């Protein structure tokens, strides 16, 4: 993706927060933030930027001499003036500058996943994030997460497929748990509990949830974490 296109996407974000979207898309935004933190940790280790993790511009660690063309640099500066939090400004700069570096020198960023795409998708699906008053937790709107340390992400498997249908399949009202047989060979189920009412659903081939009857509850199934569910939904999406 070009730096110009990345600027367009970031300018289109509602930085004042779309609270309705942020709540509705809480499931996908959790997964997207986790995947950003994982990718940012991979880049931090590769580039010696562990002290700057989690929200940083990786470009100076890749090419300390790189600069955007003056017109794009001015557009980026204008964008940053509309963004409140410093961590947001840093990552906006990183997303645009790394896209520009990739245009100029693809080999400079070869072999590593795009670190900022999950975060830009996070922004597009409900706006920004903030910190709680302690500065320790990240407030995603509707849920809080503690980033921990970069080393904790390095051995984790990625969530590779992040298209709209996969992300939409992670949404739903109520407290959600996922279940599948222990070999991950059968259908993926989820149970949603809202106001003490439980609804069971099965994921269809179109990545839409359909009502399902589970005689005996979840007997014969194992619980699947949200991240693992995202991976499995992604594999189904890629196979369509």
C-alpha cells in the first residue's frame, strides 16, 4: 500500500470515537489490537526497538535516513494535529512512513508482516483507543487490555486473515464462548449469553452465524479461545 493511500485511510478515521461502532465491534477490535501488539513485538525484536514498543514508528529503526517527500510529510503533520493521543500520532506516522519506505525500497521491509495494518483496521472499525488513569491498561471501549511485554507475543501464532467477513464474524452481543471438537475438524460453534439467556450458533460456510441446537450443551466439544477462533474463522475465510 502506498503512503498516499495510507494517509487517505487515516484521514477517514473518526478520531473522536464512534462509540456505537466501538461497542458493536468489540470482538474484532480486541483481536486486531492483539495482532498489532504481536506484529509490533516481532518488528521490535528484529530492529532492536524493544524499548519503544508497543506504539511507535518503526521506520527510523529500519532506515534512519528515510524521509517522506515534503508534500506527504506536510500531509502527515496535518493529520497528526487532528489526533489527540501521542501514541496514536506515533503509530499514524509509522503507518505512513513505513508505507513510503516500502514503496521506495521493498527489500528493506521484506520478510516481516505489515505491523500497522491490524491497527489501522482497528481504527477503521470504531476509532481510537486510550489509556486508563494508571497508564497501564489500554481502553478499547467496551474492554480493557494490558499489553504486557513484547517477549510474551513472540512465540504466539499470528491471526493472518483479517478481511471484513472474518472480522464481522467475531462480533456479537453478549458474553461469547467458542467451541469445536478437539481435532478442529467439525463446525465451529459459539454460545452468546445476554441477560441470562443463552443462544447457540454455528458458523456457516458464508462466515455467518446461524441458530444451532446443541443437545447436551457443549458435550464432546472443547472451548476455543477468541484468538484461536479468529484463526480458525480466518482459515475458513481463506478457503472460500
